């Protein structure tokens, strides 16, 4: 599930006692097979382990280098009075605030993106070199350009709203802007599957090329006591750009859907794919999107307040030096972005801890919902994690601090162990999310 995101209605399905009895027999047999298996650990062959370690260190270094570089760029903007230059240009262009917002936000975003472009190019170069991507450079630059144009649009409206709120309420703007973000976020979540994702990826109904998989998925859906119509199940042509495996839930209400990458279906068996689907359905059933969004928004509210206090103090102390009249001045944009970026960076472990919690719950749900529907379900889940990690070159021995700071999912190694050791049915216990009789 991407780190931020909602819900659909469910329909309970009650199976007859004979049907449950028929299902319980293979489940018991499967449990015996699973109990007889030795515990599997996430491992990589020596050549892939060496690549995974090199990529692990490189990703960690790039994360901190690019973060620090972003802060440096914003600080240089302040020192060179770049914000004041943008303000003067905008005020000469028009007296209308929205036109000024277009001038300021487009130029500001463009400079930021250009300064980050070398790192983005290098990151894609690394992905190609390690076999994680197969996207040619023309396609990559086209995606970069489309993302830039979308950022122009959203940044313009956000900047226009932000500075309008600051002018009207200099002491409460942080709260009112936070309130304004909520419907904007909901709107973006709603339109993303229909208007934004298709700009970058190709989607087809899952039933077009995998009707047999849809039939198996419907068994899992009924086991969960839900109804997810086939028209809400999509195959994403990920293989045109990448080699990694994934599935996810996106949108909400009329646009909510489950997406399975074609690479996942190519590299995984049907039981393994069903576990991945069960995991994604867990996000759907357990309402992780609204829950995580609400928690993240709560954290963001605190950050906005702290940011307001810091930015107000910094304008009073350094405003004349940086050419900033007050916080309502367009020239304060680099300062506000610097303060908020630093606060979000510091709060990264909190955001990721929330995400890891819900990803763990989804793993548990996936194990519960496929138990008894596929033979040796624990082994199927464990092998799904092995393949996910091996294809993505996930390093098996992640540093605990790095996991705490940057991992928005539990590590593959820990998820693989959990898949084999979470077995309440062996002790006759009730599962937490998928109740008996479903």
C-alpha cells in the first residue's frame, strides 16, 4: 500500500456446514504439511547478496545525500534572496494573486526539480544497472516531464491557498491550511486511479488475460465475506518499465481498486499471488487507507504548528537579510519549505512506524484469508516474500536504526519468519481478522 491511503462496503457470505467441513479437511492436511517443514529464512545466492549489499549501502547514502542537498538548495535560495526575486517578478507580472501564484510556484518548483534532476538520473541509472528497471531513457524523461507538469498544477493551487490563508489569519494559518488540505487530499486520492496513474502506467482488467486467477481471487474474496467485483481488479503492465513485483490498493469509493502487477503473476505461483492479493485486500477490508491518512494528518498538524512558530521567529530575526517582509510575502516560500522539509525529515520514523504497523496487519490478514484455500498456505506466503525480496535485491541483514528510520514496511526477513510462525489454527485459536464460518 503506498505510505498514505480508504473504503468500500462489504457483504457477508455464510457458508453451509457441509462446505466448511469440506474446506477444513484440506486445511488440516495443509497444516500437517506446513508443520513438518523446517523454518525458511530469507537468503540470497552469493552473487545477488553482493549486489543487494552494494545497493543497500548506495540507497542509504543517496537518501541522506539527496535530503541534505535539498536543504542546502533551500538555504542557498534564502541566502541569495531568490524568494524576493520571485516575488518581485510576480508582482511585476500581475496584481492578481492567482497569476502571482502561478509565476512563483512554477519557477520555484522548476528550480527545485532541476537541482534534483542529476540525482534522479543517477538513481534510474542504478536501477538499470542492477536490473530493477528496463525503462529506456526516452520513456523515463517523458514520465519526468509529466510529473513536473502535474507538480506545477498542484503546487500553484496549494501556494495560492497557503498564502491566501496566511494573509487572512497570520496566527491561525497553520490550522486553516491543514483543514484545507483534507478535502484536497481526498480529492487527489479519488482521482489518482482514474486520471493520474494512467498517465504513467498501462492498466487492463485482470479478467482479460487471467480469468482463472480471477476465479481463484473470488474464492478469497468470498472467504473474507466481501464482494470485490472483477471490474475493480486490474493488471498493471509493470514489465514495460521494471522487473520488480508488487500489488496495491488505490482510490476510494467509486474509484477504489486492487491492482496486481503483471510481473507478480509471471514470477509467482497462483497460491503465492493469492497471498499477495490477500495482503492487499487486508488494506481494503481493515480500512487502512482512512486510518493511516488520519494519523498522518494528525502528525502533520503538529508539524505545521511547530513550523509556524519556527518560521515566525526566523522571519523576525533574518527577514530583512533574506528580503522577506513577513510570512505573507511570496519571498518566504523557500523558508517555509525549508522549515517544513526539516520537520518532515525528523518525523520520518513516525510516519514509517505507522505504515509498518498497517503493513504487518495486512500480512496477518493475508495469511488468515488464504488459510485452507491453498495447500501449504504458510509456505506459499514465505515463498512469496522470498521472491519479492530476491527480485528487488532486498538486503537480508538490515541495520536496526536504518529499519527504524527509513523502512515503511517490515523487513522481508522478518515478514518471511512471521508468515511461517503465525499459526493460531494449530492451537485451535480464533484468527483475529477472518473469523471462522467465513
